């Protein structure tokens, strides 16, 4: 596992673009919510704005998150709290996105949190790679093991995804790679222009909306075969808790129906559909990665 002995690609952060952070929340545990906000406020990179957008149902269940966010916004004017107007997590994110016009957009779920260098490294990478539209890091979680002898807590840091095989995938084939390998929104930074080009999040989806967005962003252009560029930063910068159903609004479709929607929108690769500029080895890698999806 990579350690945190990393630095921003640019020591002079004054040249880096401001980042708009989107945080949708629904019935998130209060302590987790506070932890997420505090991780933003501890960022070494200070040019950010945080838009917290909470579902009406969540506010009706408890007002403590609203009260905390309101107090935080008084303390720090970069924090904005809103109650969403349209239903679903996709609509929540889209409503929050419309609140700003900064070049870079970051996402942080209310039960996840960042290392203090997260934004510095992400914004610095965006500055260093102006032709790259998306940047993501590895997601990790804390596994707390309690000793049966002493009762002491031992915290283990474990990766969700290693992305070990990503270096073997052609940059124009990432669309296929992400069919089997997730990128979590809380570890993703995207240029606003790219988001606007694909129409932001699909508001007809309240599950798999993050997968759908990533597929739209990385799918190659139909005529040229060239895709938007995405850069993997192999650092442990984002922590996440396992998702719980009570922190989500009820699903509008069954898991099978959501999966069918994705398959219909993003067809699987076939041996005969290899783009001309892709080598046989690179194409074989993709076919191997997606083989299990055909069953």
C-alpha cells in the first residue's frame, strides 16, 4: 500500500484552480457527517467551496445535521448548506453543481472523509495535466480489530480497490476497464467542462448513477475512438465507510433493472470490435477483464 509521503505536484498552490466540493446527504450518522466536514476544513489546499445538500426526508428525520452545517457556514463562508428541491441523489448533486462555476468539481459523500492533502494533490495534478479531465485515487477503509485478550483497538487500513492492472489498459479503453472496477465518487475530481458535456448526473437514476457518470465521461468518441483522459493517483487519500441502506433514499428500480440499464447503454466489448489504433495485447486484456460479465 502506498504511504502518505507525497507532495503536491506544484509547491506554489496560488496558481491552482478552486475546487467545488459536492456533498449530498441523506440520514447520514451525525458523527460521520461531522467527520466528513472537518476533513474538508483540514485540507492543506484552501481554495475550495463546499456545498452540502440534504434531502427533505433527511431533514424531517433529524435537524442536527442542518444545525451543524449552518453553524459551520457561519464560521466559514466557504461552506453552503441547502435542502434539495428534486428527488434523488443525482438531482441533489446536479443542484449543488449549479451553485458554482469553478473549473474543478470534487465529490464527498457525507459518511466518507479525506486525508488533509487530498485536494492539494488532486488540484495540483489537474494543473500539471491540463489535457486530463478526471483524477481519482484509491479508496481505503479502517478495519478496527478488538483484541480478545487486552480489549485494545487495532486499526487496520485496507484498500477497497488496488487498481493493480490499470497500467496495462490503453487510455482509450478505460471505459471498458471501469465496467468491472469501481471508482468511488469521494475519490474523484472532474473538470466542470467535461461534466457539462455529458449532462452531469442522470436524474432518472438513484442507484448506479456514479457508474453511469464515469462510463459517460470515459466512453470514446463515436467517430474518433478517442476518449477523455482519466488519471489514477495511487495514493491512500480517501476513506469510506461501507454504505448502509438507511443512508440512501429508497431505490426506484431493482438491482437487476439498474444493471440492465447500464448494459443497454454501454455494450460489452466483442473481439471483432477492436479499434484500429489499439493493439491485440491491449484488446485481449480488456476482453479478459470483462469476460465474466457475459455470464
